[in-house]
C-alpha cells in the first residue's frame, strides 16, 4: 500500500538515523504495541523497571500508552476513573481516561509520536540535520520536545506567551528552544504565522498537529480502543457508550470518537470548546483560560462529519472547579458528601482542559437525558500538577478558599451546569463547520479546494485512520531491525 502521509523513502537518511538510534539505545514501539502492550517483547518490558515515568530514557517510548501501571513500572488496565454522581449531579456515569500517567504527564506525547515517527522511519526527518518545530498551545510541544531529547536533536517549541509557567520551565529544562507567540491558547494564527517564517529555512521541519494526520491516527488506533476496553470491563451487555466528549483543540483526541462510532454506532461524539471563543458553536472568536484547546479555526484533521454536537463551557466554571478539586476546603466539603478519600485523591488528575471536558460531559448527559445505565466517556488530558501557578494566581486574586466557596462551586459549575450553549448538529450544521476550513486552510495555509471537498467523503477518513498504521508498523519494524 502506498502511504498518503509518507511522501518519499530516503534510504541514506534511514541508515544514518538507524545508526544514531543504535548508539543511543533507541528502539521504536509500533502502534500495535502502544495499543496493546502485551505485544511488547519481554526483554523490553524488563528494562522498564527502575526507570521513572518522566525520565529521559529511550525505554519510555514504550510508555506512550494508556496502560502504564505506576506501581509495578510495567503495564496494567487502562488508566481511567469515574467521577461520582455526588460531584457530577447527573444520573449518567461519567468516566475519563487519565493522561497524567504518560511520559511528560500528558497524553499529547502520543500525538507527537504519531506525527514524528512516520517521518523518522521513512527518512523524511533527519535528526542529525533537521530541527523539529512543534507548534502548540502547550502539551503537544512538550511531547515533541521529549521525543527529540531522546533522539539528541534540538526541538523548537512554539506556544502562546500566556500559557502556564510550568510549561515554559519544563521546556527549557529539557533543552528546547522556546518561541513565545502573542496571546493565549486561542491565538493559533499567530503560531501559524511563526511557522511560515521558520519554513523559509529548509532545515526546519514543522510538525503541525493541526494538520498532521499522525495526530488523530494515534488517537483512533490507541485512545479509541482504550475507551472500548474500559467500557467492555464495565459488563453492560446489550449497551453501547452513550457519548464521547473531547475538546476540539487540534482535533486529535476527538478522532477516538470516530473509532467508537464504528464499533458502537449509537455513540455520539461531542466537541467541547470555550464559551469565550465559540468557534464551532457560533463561528465566534475571543480569548479564554482553558489551556491547551487552541481555537478560532477548524483543524484540518477534524472529521466534522462524525461530530454530533458542540458544547461550549464557561472558562470561569473551569477555574472554580480547579480550586474545588485542589484546595483543602474543597476536598473536605466533597468528603462530607460521602465521596471516599481515594476518589477525592484522584480529582487533582484533572487539569483545566480535563475539567472542561467533564463539564461538557455533564451538559451532554443533561441534554440527552441520559440515565444511570448510560456511560459518557471523556479524556482528562493532563493534571493539576501543570497548573500550580494558576492555583497560586487564583488565591492571590480571590483570597483563601473557604468552605462557602466549595459549596458554591459544587452547586454552580457542576450541579447546575445546564444545557445552554449546547447545539446538536444536523447534516448541514456539520457541513457549515466543515466549510469553515476553507478560510484557514485554503486561503491561508496552502491547501487545495479539491482536498477540502474530498474530506466530505467518509472513505477519505477511513483510509487515513485504518490503512496507514499497518504501513507505519511495517516501516518501524524494518527500522528497528536496521538499528539493532
């Protein structure tokens, strides 16, 4: 099969890169192994013990999976947990996969892997010569920097200047060159403008998650099956997942919904975004504080045909819940409702965008009147550990967090999260969102109308999501043989 993503094979570069990987002890996992770590050779798994989850060690490439068992250092069930009804206030069950337990502490390292590896094993990216440029609103460039540090090449991280301090500190510590663009996470065009500037130098290879199909391909083939596994473990015969909720962001994670819809046709895919920048909801614009979900455009890699609804979440609600889940008075109040201490201890596993996904899940459960036997899935992309500076800022702005604050923040953002700013999409509602791609991608970013029109054919997406990975894995295995 000829890949639609890999443009050419460069044997001379492959040979040099394989030698580089041999010297650095790098072996590359296949997508199949990241989906099912049982396929990873025992000799590789044995090396994981004693290596920290965030260590800059090549073996951690094999931890770009949802199944890392932190206690054993090996693998287990999919990392996920259910938010109890005492917190959500809805009858439906809401379960989120936890990104904290990926290397770098965020699931975006998987998207970075999906974008980088096909070009690495085909020779299109030469780590001995090229610089890898990672345009991002936060976690994607962290994942790319992590991969580059293992390869011994310089990553260039582009992210908005208003992102959390923790992101910038970590990137500099790992040796990345950091370019801060104007604005916040909704200022994606400014990131694109910087990419065009860097493209003038042929030594800069741009891994643009908003247009790189390796991003959704990872989530279709790894995240989607992980959610399916969690659902099957619930033991609900005759049932299907009711919905999958994901912030659009770069439209990578939402591709897990494409996989779920194929396996479970009744499962709805709901895109969440910030109310302060309602791009999909009302072709809007603005700025917001839900870090990591850049917007004001529709990503090239978003299969809009499979999006059933849009939910816009108020970023103020996210900031209030961030304090509720992390401040001692918030934890104390939640405990008074009968939520066990072990569950309360997991609430800090939700970062700001994870909280946004939770609130959109509540909206979805209310809108579709979901009952106690119905399950909504989402992704808790990173954890509050990446937002300690934001919590400090909130304390400085608003004062000490009290029990009264906790009562208000559970009652308002959570229990009274309504159906407002929620839109179920018709055929032409989807088509209207799809058509928005023209203004960013054809007018500004050099795509063609022919390919834009081709994206309205389901086969376009099926071929990308299902046919590419066997070819990627074949090339990875060949590369590893050369590098051994």
